[in-house]
């Protein structure tokens, strides 16, 4: 199915909010994520989905919104999928606990602004 950029942004937001909600509700810590294989599996699926949707957002949209590290997000997905055994969980924990909340807020703003234009 072909999604619009805004639909992809909504899917990114949905996945990030669900992941952050789970982390918060279950009081998951960085230390747990580093050492718990089940949590690592739980975290990778939303990150795959986020990265895949980012990868498929149009180049035109990405070029307009350069404050989001689109290439790094898509690259993270590719690394998780194609080099799972080489995953650096220190980096993933930084992404989940530090960068994902910021990305979530930026995506919310983009969606709010696109809704105001429509």
C-alpha cells in the first residue's frame, strides 16, 4: 500500500508513542534494555517500523524538514534488520531513552502543521 508522507508520519508517531508508553508503564531502565533479550526484541519491532516509514517518506518532504535525521533513522532500521547480531545495545538504549522522545515531539509538530494547512 502506498501511504502519503503524512500517513507515514502518523505511523511513525503511533509506533514511537506505543514504545515510549510501554517503557514508561513498565518502568524499563537502560540497564534492563541492555541485558534483557525479551525487551530487546520488544524494542526492535517498533524501531523497524519507524525506520521503514522514514525510509519511504518522499525525498522532497525530507529536504524540506532537514531538522530530523531521516538518514540516520532509516540507517538504524537497516542495521537492526541486516546486522542483528552486531547490534550495539548502548546505542539503541540512547536512541530509545534520549532521541525517540525528541523525535516524537518533532513528528507531532509536523503533523499539527500539516493539519493546519489542510
